[in-house]
C-alpha cells in the first residue's frame, strides 16, 4: 500500500473506481450469459416442437435439419457440463475451449459463439442510456 500511495495521489479513490468497474463488468458479463442461455432455451423448445411434428409426419427436411443442429448443440453443452463438475473447472473449461479451437472442433454451443458481439452491443446500449439520462437531467 505504501508503494501504491507513492504513485497515486488518491489511492483509495483508485481502488474504489477499479472495484466498481469490476462489478459493472461482472454484471455485464452475467447479462450476456443470461441472454445466451435464454436463446439456447428457446432453440431447444423449438427443437422439441419440431421433433413432435416429425413424429406426426408434419415437419419438412429444413426444420428437421435445424432441429438436428440444435440437438448437437445440446450435446455440446452437456459435454461442457461434465467439465463444470470436475475440480478446477475455471481452469479446465477455458483450456478445453482453446484446445478445441486449435484442433478445429467447436466445443461451445452455437448460442455462445458470438458473446463478444453481444458484449459490445450491450455496452453500446448502456452508453446510449447513460447519454439520454444525462441529457434529460441537464434540461
């Protein structure tokens, strides 16, 4: 703390800001994860409806192809769930995902492929909302 105090004039303020920034980043990441899981849930419901229609001979080949892709995504998610139960899961899951990219195998379900785009979109929405609040308060 003594070394930190020499480099910054307001070390307590810097620590508070960095702590708040971490909390906001964590909250944003959790919202993105919630969005991805809700999308996966909806796709799984659509898959089950398609399979139900297939048993009655009412589904076409395109719908069946999409349902089979969703089934593959569901199996991928269950495979990652196995690693979540193991000890050191915060270490093993990123390693498995990185190894999958190196080998050329997609380990994550399709709803988790564009998480960085979702984070950027959520950040833009937060900035727009902040600007609109600032404009409303200045009037």
